[in-house]
C-alpha cells in the first residue's frame, strides 16, 4: 500500500509539473500595432482572444510541445510549433492577407467570418455594390434582382413600384434591415426597395429561410441586412453623376472620415426622372420621379472600449405615373388617369456599444421611424402614416470556441389612416421579445449555431422560435451546412395584392384572424478549389423548403368587398439553387440556376403560385484589370409563369453590357441594361383599356425595356 500511495503521489506531482502557460502578444507585422480580438488556439478546446493591447494567455497546457494557430480578419493565418519552457511573452506578427477575401458579417452578431458561420449567408461586397450602382444608381433593386432565388415583382404598371420575393414567397415575408434595425416593415415596407440607394452601403447580407432568433418575426422567406460604411482615419469622398437615355438623372455624394474621438459619414442623393413611355401607348412605364435622400451619421468614441453612433435618415419622394398627356400638361377629355405617390420617410437610429473585460460587450439600440404616404387617383385617395420603434439591449461573450449573445427588445408598430369613407384600418402592435444564441465549435471540423426567441405580441400571444444550424468542414475543399427554424408574421393589409389595388375597398383585418406561421430548412453544399496555376472554381448547391401555415389571403364577399382571412391549407416553397464561380486571371464567370416550386395548397387546390417563374438562369462574365478596366456581360433567363387566371406567359431572356474605365481618381462608365429590349408589351398584346379608367394587366416581365445610362464617379 505504501508503494501505491508513493506512486500516485509521483504521478500527481508529474502531472502538476507538466501544466504549462503560453503567453503571447499579437501585433500587425507592418505597423507593430496590437490586434485586439485576434484569436489564438492550440486545440479545438483550448484558446483565447487577444485583449485591447493584443495580449493573450492560455493556461493548463499539459503538453511540452504545442502547435499554435493565430488568426485575425483580413490577415494571413499564423502557425508555429513551440516547445516548453518558453520566455515570458511570445510576439506573434500577422501579415495582411489581401488574397484571403474574408468577409465579416454582422447579421449573426458573432466575431466570425462568413466561412466559419454555421448559418448560410450570402454577402454582396462593396465592389459588387459599386458595379450595380453603375447600372441603377437610384435604388438597390438591381443589386437584389440579380441574386439567385430573388425576384423583383412589379406591383404597379403606372408607378413601377416593386416588392422583393425570396424563393417564391411574397415580399412581406422578407425582413429588410439597415445596420440591424428593422426600418422597412408594415406600411413602411411600401416603396422601400425603390428608395434605398446603394452608394453608401459597404455590404449587403442575405440570409434565406427562417431566421427570426435575433430580429423577431417576419423573416419567414429570409432576411436582408444593409450594412453602411463606418468612418476611418483615411478620408473617403465620392461624387457620382448618372444620366439615362430614359430621361433620368441621379446625383450622389458620399463622405466619411474619423477625427480621433469623432467620426462622420454623410450621404446625399437626388433623382429626377421624367415620365417615360417606350411602347408609345400613352401610359408611363417609368413614372415621373422627384426624390431626395439625406443620411448623415455621427460617431463618438469616448475611449477605446466604447462607441456611440447616431444616424438620421430622410427620403422625400413624389412619383407620378399614368396618362402621359395628363402628366405632361393637364387633364383633357378622356385623358384623366394618373397615380401619384407622395411619400416621406424619416428615422433615427442610435447605437451604444461598450467592450467590457474578458471579451464581453454590451450593446444598446433604439430607433424611431416615420413613414407617410399619400396615393391619389382621379376618383380615389389613400392617406396613411406609420410610426414604428425598435429598442434592444444585448450582451455578447466571445471566446475562441464559442460565442454567446443574450438580449431583449421591444418593437412597436402604429398605423393611422385618414379615411375618406367608412373604413377604419388603424392598428397598433406591441411586441416584447427575449432571445439567446450560441455558436459553438464542436471540433476543428464541426460548428453548431443554436438559438431561441420568445416573443409576446399583444392581441396575438406568445411565439416560440427555435433555430438550429450545423457547419461541417468535410475536407479542405468541401463544406456543408444544414439548418432550419420557425417564423411568424402578424397580419396587416399591406400585401402585394393590396399594393396593386392601391388599398382601395379592402376591409380591416378581422379580430379572429391568426398570425401566419412557418417552418423551414435548407441544406447547403459548397466546393471550392484551385485548379492549378491561375484557375479557381467554386460551386454552391442549396436545397430549401418552407411551409407557411395560416397564410393571409384576399377574398371577395357577396357585396364585392375585399377582406383577408387565413387559408384553410398551407403555402409551400421548395426547390434548389446552384451557383458556380470560375476564375482565370482577370476573368470571372458566374453562373446560377434556381428551381422554385411555390404552391398554393388551400381551397382544395395544389397549383403553382401566380407570377412566380419556376426556372431562372443567370450568367455574368466579368473582366477586371485592377485600377483600370471593368467590363461585364450578363444574360438572364426567366421561365414560364402563370397569371392569376391560370393562363401561361412566355419565357424570355434579358442581356446587359457594362464598361468602366478608371483613370486615377475618375471612373467613367456606360451601361446597356436589357439591350435586347425585352418588354412585356412585345411579348403579349398589352391592352390597358380606356384612358379615363385603364385596366392594367398583371406584370410578369419588364415594362421599361432597354435602358442606356452613363456617368462618372470621382473619388477624392
């Protein structure tokens, strides 16, 4: 027994003696500045994050020889072998890694790059946004329309209003955010896509499928987060002038700079568009537009740990479409019809963030949005305004293997209408929410993201929204993601059908109407490799499914009144998306295909959703000589659709060409959008009826036709 005890004491002493500590300071190789937040690992379960001075420490290391891995966004990874005993502090220098193209996303609020997040996220970079701005500088419709699985659905023939559909589901199921704030929902969702210019955006993040954990109900089809620029010490000043042959001109300006403890970004845009009628049927296909946007942001950095940001958003717009003779002069005889949209969008956003000790942070947010809109037709007028607010407190804990976020928020939505008849469609929604989300590295190859949200909406009760996503790095070139979750949407009258009817004659939401609910999931496979030399190839394959229960559908009663009720069966959307990217030197080829089968399974039906093409193909060939030329050719195919009366439409192709030449600080460009002049007027007999009371057909193809625009960008 004595020898056993002595042996155990010896082993215990040996084990205790073998516990080592690794200390290091991680700095920039060029500037010798610390890199706070850099990650250091020696295994899947041992690691740490550098503090504000770049120092990091890992204790209780049992081995005498270790492999150390250090990484930081935008830098090349570091790997080295160390043998104990070691000097007190090791200095690790990281080299800038321009070739890595790492993208940091904000939608999931973790400290990870896009390649290391279990949730599938598509990020549209500032470079792509600049390219799309040259195609359509007044709004982001072009940016989103050319993404796989996204459809821009025009809801008005005369005023050209559009809504966004993800994977075949209506626009009200897409949650649109700016810098994490829900500014475009309910009544304020009207005209939103047409009123967001792209020039001040650093990145656009798209998450498809239910993603309601952090941002509340509404993200049934997906979530789009618009990420604006933040100021840096180096001044950023851009001026842009764009002119189209379709009688439109847009002026954009953007400025950003940081001055020690203060920073500023300032964006201003003005758009003047004359009414345009390419098919000469005396009705506008592009309305007359007068719009102005002003977005200043003010930043205050009291110390290295905290920041305060205040953003003001202002958009004033008047859109007038309809009879060209009335627009250009005045009513005369049978020439009477116009549709005028006057809208005012005002909001503020304030964010306070404090980085606490031990890689913890506290974030407090608040926003208030006002949206007023007046729609005027010869014998009808709709006037309404919406006040909505968003408040949130969130606490985040980051570590090398796990990220936690817990928080609570309050969302209010109040709509007031000034009715000219007996309709009273006012409402007020108040929703309280609490959420938690964890991102965990299970091993070097597997990561799990789980979340749970509990919402309580006055008048509608509790909603529990769990979500789960798994990332598997199968090899150096293969990775996979699988995930799913629940969502819900509170009912309002603001749908695509109502927008098409300019809300005329639609009854208020009835008291017994339930919230819409959804369940959905997706499987994502990704392959990325170098084909030797200067060739690169990546392939992404996505499979998705969403089931929407208690869908809100528009009905007509026996006295020709329109009202909403819950469907007696589901709406399902399923399909796949394929994306291929092939690169060779200065050339890049993008190709995509989307199969979207959205079906209405209520009223004893099982039929394809109207105005939703089942097949879509896109391709872009891009040549880019860094700092000199950018030339792009694109082609898009839209398959056959069905109108509401079940008659089929034609399929069609659209093609475009863009050329940009950069000379020092000046960029000159010309863009031929839809140079094949594909128009619905050329694909069918587009009859609108009498001038004094037109009856426009459903819109399933472009109506504006070929658009040639040219301009210049000056960067100072």
